[in-house]
C-alpha cells in the first residue's frame, strides 16, 4: 500500500523513481483509506542516514495491508552530526516533542554504530532510554534493529549486551523456532539475515528476561518478541539492509583503515561475496596499498551487479505481518482473520 509524501523528504522522490508507490498528500486526501502513522527513530551514522530511511520506508510500503502509511523520521540531538546530515535532519526530521504530541501507531528504531559493549558510554544513552520508555506506554508496537534491541534489553530487562569475539559481519542462515506466532505467517522456515555487530544479547539472556525467540541461528537469536508477544519486536541483525549495504560498509571500513581509525585492513563479510568478487577485491587491496589505486577505483559497480539478496523476501513478509498486527490492533472494527490466536480481551496477548 502507498507511502504518503506528506513532506518534501528526498526519500519519497527517490523511492518513487525506484518504482515504489508514493502518493502526494493531495491525492491521499481524496482516498477513503485508513491511515497508519509510523515513527522512524534513525540512529545510524551520517553515511548511512538516508539509505536507512529508504530501506525502512520501502519495507513498510511493501506491506499488503489496506492503509496509507505516514512515516515520521526523527533522531536524537545527542548524536553528533556533520554539516550535510545536520542540514538534512533540520529540514526533514521532526523533533521528538512533536512526535509525542501527535502520537504514533507504531515505531521503528534503527541500529547505531557503537562498538563498545557498554551502552552507557554512548552519548545518546539517556535520550534513547526516554524514547523507549515513552513508546512502551504510548505505541502499539515498537520494532527494534540491532543496537536498539540491545538498548531495550538493558533498559527494560536489565540484560546488558556482551562483547563478541570480533565482529559478527556477513549474511547468516536462520531458522524459525516458533511457527505459530502471526509474525511468522507465510515466512520460509529457513532464510538468511545480514548482521553487522560487535556485541550480542545471548539466548540465555533472552530466556531469563522472558522474551520469546521466534527466529534463531548458530550466531544467536535474531527475531524475538516481548512477553506480551507484540508490544516490542526485537531484531539482532539488520534485515532492512539493501543488497549492497555490506559492500558499502566494507568500503567504509577501508576508509577507516586508510584514515588510521582502524589498524588492520578489513576482512570480508562472511557468506556474502563470491570467490570471483573476493579475487577482485584482493587485487584491489594489493594495488591500493601499492599506491596504484585510490578509493575512486573501488570496484563497487562491478561487484554490485553480481551480489545475491537472500533475505529480502522473508523480511518483507515479516514486516507486512507486523504492520498487519499493528493495523488490526489499532482498528477494532476491522475483521481479524490475520490475528487468529490473539486474545480479544487483550490484543497484545496471544492465546496459548
């Protein structure tokens, strides 16, 4: 169903050129279709800020529910921004106070680039806690990605994330362990998910907190839900990533190495690149370090043509299911075949 371009945020025009359904506010006003207002708390660094907008907007727009989607991006003032990102935010993002005043049906909180395990060292720690506390009391469901999941587990369940042995980076196989939850409707029992993190909440920690694990893997639990089974949806990975997101991140890691931010040349993300692509990038590394190549010679265009996406279909279905849960919970007059199994006396509780 359509996204509504209710502001001049460039993401709307970009998505429309990519073939997504985007309606102007004027056209939306002439359609008798229910609205869903979804917030996007974007914590991603400047380099990924606008791409993250498009990734989540696209996933919401692909939902097959009968609704018009109003997306409301905002961020936290405690995150230091460069000039370009700061201008984009000041022109197109809403203050959190405005978000609270207008209210939301649902909220998405992105990940963020904080490598250290101790979240209290993050400059936005208290601001993020305030948003999470507000959303728990005022939003039907909050969907969290990566660091946001770790923050929720610390703020609400006193479970601090643990440092991993190096960076968990790549595309990994996952399997559904609870097929009865509505979020899993129509999702393949096995599918892949991109990850990019240095820290984790372990399966034992989720279990201790009373969190229900829906999707698991050899690298840990990925998709979980809060004890009421809908109010908080927790991803440890980055299912929103585009096909080229890890390649762009690999390039940023090279830049960090050349800038002496990191001491070693980056390894490849796992299970993501073909043998041929690795050979191309190995040759690039040799010539880059020899001074024959520069960053301008990075073979992004060549490699991006051959990358596989093995996670988008599952992600799109899960997000569509999530939107369905939110929609049918917030509109009591809607018939709920999708929500069979939900206790009508408490729509945030699933019958057992």
